[in-house]
């Protein structure tokens, strides 16, 4: 997600590795890499300049202590780590402080105006915010105030049906009047929050602004949120400034941060406008609206993951008590295909694999080369497991046939091979290849072994839910992560090397041909 931003900070950290102290010369060299990545990521020039000046001032103004204390223990701190910590603090300050609050009217329903340019994801974000408010025990009403874009009203109605939230719409082409009458309708129906999905334009123009100002004047909304596409770079800042000057924005919602967004808008908007970033829109799913946490985003930009954000995602889709019991059973080796399928479904609920791994702290230099994060891989795994019988899911060892030969000089010989009829049936039922089923069984066996190893190392104390699992994360950090990715199905295994076959001479070929001919003649005589 933030690869363009992250690579500059990684280069700066690498440039300071091996240094014993921070000097003006090596700080300037490190800041050069950061400057390039910030500008490439479309961070506004003035914001970039001010940020670098503050980092340089702090870095030069402090003496690096090679030994520091953390949680009562002495730890070693390198100049590179010290520089990264300064950058993290400044990024957090630049994008913060945290302000996810929503204003509510003292009397009657509270209005929320959703404004922005066309194509920024305004209608979808309106649905996401309605879902978020429902979780906060509010009773939202959606208002279709975009009467210009074809199918905008129908799109909002579809979202309303999906969320089971009522939608107010009219055939008239008077958006301010529609919004005013929607407020009265909400009060009559006992709806306490009204979300106006207003019209957008391809660019900011005077008729659009006059219409939005008229809606604000008639409905007195408690919140006005700008929905801004993070992929438009520095134009996002220009757009936010224009809307803020005319409407006095309550906050900004950044969308499409899970796409090819370079992340510059996230850093620039707060500094350039003063309007706080309230939420981040990630993915198309209607529950993928995150409360903005500047410290979490700063940590992800610097390649250090976001454990707190990951735990919040986890807690939303998992029952803590059940997950703790499952984790303990799995760490003891009681792990079958039913559990494997449950884990796959949990990961699917948490969002895309790219976003999930972006929050993990194991890859400060990015994911290893060759690893492919393909969400469809989880769907394929689910299809194969669903094609197994109940008995096969409980006892995956049924897919492997074990034969013991007679005891000889080297003792009993054990031969293991796949139960081909079972593999073929599962492959046919899931629409996959037989080799994919075999690969799944191998991955499952390796994953089960890793679970046992992890359970033995952690003493079964690190139970997955909540922040108690940090001990497990330390264990995982020490593992071969490339191997783990391969097991998880995100890296194709190395192709098997073909066995060397010596060339066959022409005499040997002729001899074999004569032998085959003699065999055919012998069979004919017997008949």
C-alpha cells in the first residue's frame, strides 16, 4: 500500500546502519532518500520541506544513547533506529492528533453531509459509514441527494437493501429540498442520524459549491465529511482546501488506500488544511471502514506493521473465548481440516491478504521476492476442503497410504504415498487439479508441524486473541518466514529438478527395438 513511501525510509535506515553516531553529514544523506520518496509519493512540497526540517533539527539536537531502557530492561539502540523513531514521531504528529469523534445534534436527528468529487467512492463510503453508525447503536437514514449521476439513486438503494437501512429518495431535481424534507422524514420515523449522499463533479465548480452551501444552510448538518480519493495524489490536497474554504469541513475520509495509492495524500491533507482525517476506506466490503490512527499509519509507512490495527480487525470477526480455546487446541496438535477451513474463513472476513500482511511487523524490508498475495488462493483452498467428506476433514491422514515392507538389514521400511482415488475425487468436486489437492495436504501437514513447534516453544501461554499473543509473534519472527509463506500458499514452491538421464546410444535403441518386435511375435504365436 505505501511501498513508495516505505522504500525511502528503508533506504535511510540502511544508510545509517553501521554508523556509531548521528552527524550532520550522515543525517543529510539519509534525509535525501526520505525526501525523494516523499515527493514521489505526492506529498506536497511545503509539507515535505517542513517535515524534513523538523526531523533534522531533532536528530541533531539529541545525543544518541546506545543503551536505553524499555519495560525495565536495558536494550541497545543504533543511530538508524533512533532516526526511524524520530521519523515515526514526526509522521504521527503531522497526521494527528487522533480525532474519530462525530458531532451529534442536541435535538432532533443529526445530519452528516458527504461531499466530494465524482468517482471518489462517495456513495459506497456513505453506506460504510451507515454500517459503522449501526454498530454504535445509531439508527441511520440514507438520503439520495445526487440527482445528476445516472444510477446514483439506484446504487444507494441497493446499498440500503444490503444493509437493511432505509433510503429516502424523490423524483424531483431539487437536492436542497430533498435533504430538508429528509430531515423531517427522519424525525417522524425515529431515525437519529441522516447521511446525505450529495452530488459530485469531475472538477470543483461554482454551481456545485452553491448547491452544497444551500444544503448546509437548510439542514444545519452536525458533520460535513469530504470523501477524498487517495489515488489522486497532490490534487487531493487542492480539492480538500477548496471544499474546506467553502464548507468548513468537519473531517476527511480517505478512500482507495488499498489500491495503488502512493500514500502522499494521507500525509499532506491534515497539514495543508487542518481538517482531521476521520476514517480510511479499504476495500469494497461495506464493513471496511477503519477509524484513522496516525500512529498506526506511521508505523506501517516505516515498515513496522500495525499490531493494534490488526488486533482490532481480528476482534471484529472472531469470538475471543472461542478463538482462545481453538488456539490452545491447535498448539497441542489437535488441528484438522475443519480448523483449517475456519482459519481461512476468518482471514477472508478480515479483508485482503495485502492489507493483512501490511499490518504484520515481520517484514521491515517488504515481503520477500517471489511471494504472491492472491486472495483467490483462499477461495481455492476452501473449495477443496468443502469437497472432502466429514471423515476426511477430521482425519486428513486418510489421504496418505502407509505401507511397511518386511524387516530386512535396515529394519522395517515405511513407504508413504497419496491415496490417488481420494485425491482425484476431491479435485473433481472442487474443479481443481489433482496436484493442487496433494499440495494442500502437504501444506496442511507442514502447518500442523509448525503449530506443534510453536506450542512447544511458547509453553502454550501465548493464546492468539488480544495483545497476549505478542509472545507468539516473537516466536514467529524467529521462524523462516519465506517457508511459512510457501506453506500458506502465497509463494509457489521451487520447481522440481528433472532427473538426469544419460543419452541412449543408437546401438542400444536398435537392440530395444528388436526386443519389442520379438515380444510381439511371441504373443501372436501363443494366440
